[in-house]
C-alpha cells in the first residue's frame, strides 16, 4: 500500500463523479499509481456509523470511494423511497472532513439505463427474516451492490453489521459470483443509550426516540440469558414480549446461525440475535452476537 497523508483534503473535498466513464477514468488513475481501493456503499444521509466505515476503509486501502445512491430497486412501492433523506451537500462535507478521496454519485438512469433487464434470485442467508417482510429487498440490494463492485473494481468493500443479514447476503453473493472483492464488516455504532445509528432514526418523534433503545436492551438481555443457559427461542420470545410491551410492533425477533442465518440446529453454533420492529411508522432493525 502506497503511503498517503490522511485527513487532509483540498479546498474542494473529495472528487465527485456521476458518470461511469468518469469513475472508471479516476479509478484507472489510482491503479496506474499502484494504489489499492476500498468502497463504502451508502444511500447517503451519512451518520457516524458510515464515517466509521470510511475510516476503517482508509486503514485498509490507499484510496476510499463512497457511493451515494438511493437504490429504487430495494424499495417496495409502499416503502419510503420518496421520503428517504437526501442530504448530499452535508454528506460531502462529512466526507471531506475525514479525507475521503472519491464520491460516486450516479443517477438512476446511469445505474439502470432504459432496457435494464437483470434481476437476482437469492437463497441461503437471504431466506427468512427481512425477506419474509420485504421480499423485494435483497434482490435489489444484490443487483446494486454487484454493480458497485464491478463499476469500482474495489479491493475491499465495507458493510456495517447493523444490517447483518445484508452483510451475510452480500458476502455470499460476492463469493458465488467470484467477484474479487473482500467484504469487510464494520461494528455497529450506537448512541449512548444503545440505539443503533441509522439514517431512518431521523423519522422518530422525540417520544419514539426515547422508546427506541428498548430493542437493543431486549437483545442484550436475551444474549445474557442465552449465555446463562436459557434456550435461544425462549430468550427471544421474552425479548419480543419486552419490545411489544413498549408499544412496538415486532416483525421478527430471531436467534439464527451467525454465518448461514439458518434456524439454530445444534448447540455450539455461532449465534446471532436479530430483530425488526415498527415504532409508529418507522421500521427499526438491530442485532447482536452471543
Ligand atoms: O445499506 C445500505 O445503505 C444499502 O442497502 C446499500 C448497501 C448501499 C445498497 O443500496
């Protein structure tokens, strides 16, 4: 890895490219200089969790590209694509402050030109959990993420563990398609009261924001109970009851194999506890390891 000074940006901050030709040209320049590249895929509305991924990426590669694209194919018509926060100038200022090199900000026509006809069918870690409630979601994520991998040619790609099933699906997809990228997990960044940072937290009213950490508290209590010998399903049933009592509507509260995300079959498997619940009109997800 070539030595570069970090945290110092020119007056203009990161270079911003919006066409595939400009992206490829910029990346080719990095490659000619012998530099490695890490990708942080995002939909913008950047928070400290995204910035931690950028900083993790900077420790792995000479150059870091952040993609900002609110991907229409991962939203159902009933979901929040229209109101998803779009805060581009603020995002670029945050990226400039940490010395990010490049922002890839395609528009929908660049990403999905007229006639685009490819979709992906996923099994394995994509089965159940999110897919039971958002059946369109992972095919949309897999298409856009595989395009981002191929467009940037990144050596590393960083995904937050907060979207744990997405992390597992993308890791499997890259391996299955022999895409030469190393998918790297980043630890979930939390508020002081335990709420996992999410771009959607800004939808919460002050009262909902005060309630929201109950998900993390319930998952933590379940993990403690499992370590103390409680059966995972019983511990997660208690967690679900706690969250429901706080006024949330639970989509799922599940203990799964941490790698395959299959239901637990044998003792001694690595366990991940995953939750999704509605607080008013906001859907929150979270997870922890045991
Ligand atoms: O996690 C997200 O923000 C999105 O699902 C991703 C990975 C950027 C794909 O659109």
